[in-house]
């Protein structure tokens, strides 16, 4: 029979090493938890902020379209086939300040700009998102921009305004949309 003697070996569960390891583990978990909540909160704010901005831009673009634009005769300043002439232009379709009558010349100029370069026409409208504008009523069926129904839209905001073209009542619909999910506020 083999007999082993262990001298001087004591198994101590609550040694200083074990306590130090537990403290380090708990500190690491606390840092991880705080970081997780911060990242989660920032993502939630970014997403809800994005949808709020989209909603504001939909309303603002619709309102801008019922203004004369800036300058008021912008349709003579821009060359629809030259993006460099669009800088500093705010596209508005009203024939005169405070009027709900749309100028066919401004409408044609804006449609030409959007058809020529969809992306660069967005800032002239006042949006940084995808956009789609419809003007419907009577004989008018005007569309410009990228249709959210065919563009894989996941988040869309719509703003509607009433106006006139050559005395005919029309409905302006501005769709501001994104291909990413945003929470609705």
C-alpha cells in the first residue's frame, strides 16, 4: 500500500487570489453592461431621429414646392443639363409669392433637373433622402423622382398639398423614403 503524505498544502477557497479574480470579473461585467446600454440607447436615438428628420423633410419639401423658390425666378438661372448651375437654388413651383397657382415653366424645369440627375436635384428640393413627387388632378399626371413602391422602400413619409395649374385643381404628394427601417415616432 502506498501512502502519500502532503505537508504544508492547504486548500483555501477564499484566498486573496480568488477574491481578486471575482472583483476583476465583476468589474468587466459592469463595464460591458454600461457599454451595451450606451450603444443600445445611441442606436435607438439615431433611428428615431432619422424618422423624425424624414417626416420634417416630407413636410418641408411640400411646403417648398408651394413657394416661389429661391431666387424667385430660379427656372431662368438653372440649366437643367448642368448640375453646376443648381448650387444655391431652392426649387419652388408657385408662380408668385403666396399663390397656390403653380408655374408650368418651373414645373418643367424641376422635372428636367430630376430626370437629368435625381441625386443632385434633392438638395434643390430640400431633402437628403430618396424622394418621389406626384402632381395629380384633371389632365395632369406628373411624377418625378424614385417611386418608393419600386425602390425597396422600408420607411416612407408622405405630405400632401393642394394647388392649381392653369386653373385646374391638383394634389401634390411628396414621398420621402428610405431603404432602411426607421422607427415611427
